[in-house]
């Protein structure tokens, strides 16, 4: 049970690192076009059975969508997804205890890279932006932005797991 607790905490740290990275990346022109209000709008739409939009930017704003977006981002996207880490890296790729910190840092980065597929194949198509966000907002590059932001997410997971080991 303990590795899952640390993975969840690492996911929360990773989500924070992801947000910091996205902020700085956007300043140099690397953005996916996704924001927490749109995530909240998407999640709140599930109540009506709406999983996919033609273009989520055209859907009307919903009360509390920003709060829902932050909650989903940290609890599900951050901590919840990180629960997969112990299953993959602790079980499948177990190393001797002395190598665990290095293993978790590398494993965390690989895990972060692997989680880039979630926006590419789930979130962005459900937003109506197609695979890899190719029909996203003008000037956005969701493929690059997701990759850049998910690496620090994985690093956060790996750092906490390395500390715990």
C-alpha cells in the first residue's frame, strides 16, 4: 500500500511541476491550447453523458468549471494516474534497493513521457481537436506541449518514489 501512497503524492508534485513548466513554455510560444476551465467544462459535461465535443471552446461556459478543472487535474490527472507507476516500475522493472533512487528518476521521466499519450489520444480528441490536437487553437502545438509538460510530471513521481525508497 505504501508505494501507492508515495506515487499519489508524487503525482500531486508532478502536476504542480507540470503547471510551472506549462506556464514557462507558454511564454516562449509552446502551448497546447488546453486550460483548466476547458478541462472542467469537459468533466462537468459528463453529467449529461457528453464525453466528446465538436470543439469544446464553442460549448457554453459552466458554473464552477475552473474549480472542477483544477480538482480533476490534481486528483485524477496528477495523483490518480500516478497510481499506475508502482504497478509498472516497481513490479515489472524491480531493481536492487541500492539502485532504486536512480531507477525511479529515470523511470519517472519515462513514465511522464508515456503519460503524454493521454492528452494525445483521449483529452484532445474529446475536445474535438483530433489526435495529437492537430485541430486545436491557432498557434498551439499540443504534441510538443504535452511532451514538454509531462516530463516534469513524471519527474515529480520519480523524485517522491526515489525519496521513499
